[in-house]
C-alpha cells in the first residue's frame, strides 16, 4: 500500500511498530509542548489507515481512511481498532492550526460539491466559492496525494500542497489552485471536494477523564465502560453506556438518559467520572434520588447499585476490569526510551509550526463574534480578561438563560482560555460541555440561547 501524502506536515517519526508503550510515552511527551501546533498520529496496516488528531496537547478527534473516504471514529473506536490490528506502523506528523482544521473538515464532513476535473467547471466552482462569502475548504486529490485549500469570506487564504514542486512558486494562491486543478489528465482526473461547512468538533468521548487514569491512555480506552440498565418487572428493558464524563439524567429531552416520568425533574441527576470511579449527584431535584433505597445527595456508585428516580429503577453495571499493570514490559520500556529521543524533534516542530501560523514575536489576537442571540454580528475584542454574562460585563448577552457572571476568557502566554464561572446552565464549546478549555480560531461557544464564534484579528 503506498503511503498517503498529506500536505506540508513535518514528520517526527515514521513506520514505528505500535505498542501501548509507544502511545503512552508519545502522549506524555506531547503534553509537555507549549506551541499551538496540532499533531496527527497516522497508523497504517494493509488497506487500513487510522488518524488520531491531537490538539492542545490532548487527543481531540479520530478517523479511519478507507480508500479515499473518511469515517469518523470515537477515541475508543480508534484505540480498539488500533489494538486489534496485527503490527500496525505509526507515523507522527506536526502541522499548523489551519492545516489541522482543513484535514479535520475532510475527515468529519461530507462535501457540498464533489466530482472530478473532467466533469466539473473549476472556474465556475471558484466563482461560486467567492460569491458565497463563506469559510470553505477544498480538497484536490490525486491517487494518494491530498492537497487542501482554505477560503475565508470567499478569498483563498491558505494553500497546502503534498508536492509544492508541481506548481509555480511565483504564482498567486489562486493561480496555483487553478494550475494544479487543470494538471489532471482525462485518463487520470483529479478528484474535487468542496466543503462549505467548515465547523469541526471533538470526538464525543474526547472529554473523558483518561488523564486521571494511572494505567495510560491506551488501557483507559480499552476498558469497558459502565452501563445503566432500566429495570421493569425484574428484567432489563433498556441499556445505556455511560460514554461521557458528565452524564445527565432527567426528563429533559436533551438528557443523556431521558426519563419519561413526571416525578423526575428536567435535570434530575448527573453521573461524573473521577479517577476511574463514578459519582452520582442529585441536582437539587424536587423528589430526590435514591440508591439501594436510601436518599442521597452525592454517592460513589458500585456495580449492581439500584438507582431510583420516581417510579424508574435503574441498575448501575460496571463490567469487570482488568487489573492495572504497575510495571511495563521490557518491550514497552524500550519503546519509552526510544520515544524520548524524539523529544527534541517534537519541540522543534512545535516552534516551527507556531512561527508559521502567526507573525514572529506576536501572539494571535482573538475576538468573539455573536452568531446567535440578540446582537448577531457584533464583535467583542478579547482583553487580558473578558467576562461574559447578562450583568455589567465585557460581553453582555441580554439572555436570561445565562448567569450574571457566566464565564471569563483569560489571555495567557500560550493563548486564550475559556473558564466557566460555575454558571447555572453550563458552557458548551463545539457542542461539548466544558469548564476550562484553551480556545482556537473557529470554536463556537454556546451559552443559553447565545452563541459566539472565535475569530482572529490582526495583532
């Protein structure tokens, strides 16, 4: 199988045999990096390719490349598929934030327009993108070669070629786009995919508490997850896997486990994971929550516990876990030693990608643009500390579903950090509930009925 050619990435290592020790050591090394780079861990085995997208020093999303088509994976799916293969080979690539996002778009989204250069009118497509005024990603692919183009408000901002030597260096970005598109032959046309939806999001299990698990990230995601089992007449009637770090139970249709019982509150209780254990907390419900017949406010769940909410009986089932290995095998110790030799390359790549994404010596300056709410289109420049809420704050939502002081955004040496200030209804970034997270361009912050997009402005 010929290797996939991703554009303008820096190879840290290639074709290293997989073992859990390699992955665990790699994740520990990347956690120590301070640059804004994204990393892609590519695993190849026969006709199967797996991609792990690592952002802000933590696994963010995953995908499987089958032929020329992507399939989105959870992190758990990624590690289980990887561990089930026979001697897959690993390649680690470093990339800048814009290319990282473009690759994620192609992995997570379906193209709005697709075809080949012998059927599509490339000039017309380019004009459509310009007139749309949208954020658009275009992929031009030939065989194993992937080339990506990033448009903002209809203007081509970035080009990423797998083989930059195929286009004229002195040409403009748009001329390079057309030059490459028209280089296809009738017998071997170039595949064109245009994505008008450029919003990316983390894997649904990216916020799980794997960093609290002492056995390493691979062991964490290979462990079976506990389940909630509805009981009726002594028999189970429905099962629900606890696949999130904050698992909400209630009458609300948006609950992770919805209870159709008028005695239950809309947001009745929540299960949180902490250091491998699962805690059940009653959310000040009207009629309370019981475990094994006793009313609780907060309790640690054990296998076989019966949770009672109104007339609903729910059993907590924690499948048997393999004991954590306290000692690494000799092979994994060797993996760790070899991996440490790549630390200098990791730091070099992070510095190089950081310098290519923002002007030297300057940190990217971010603003919030309201995309949903009472002041759509309004932009709010971010200061060293910006408070968001419905009171006298830097960003006033005028939204009764936001708290008076809902959240703050603080500027630190390595970027802007979003901090939820113990709000009543919580904060969501790209659809995932968060408490603290480093912000990236393109992130969408949702609080109450208001939403803001993170945009970059000239420093």
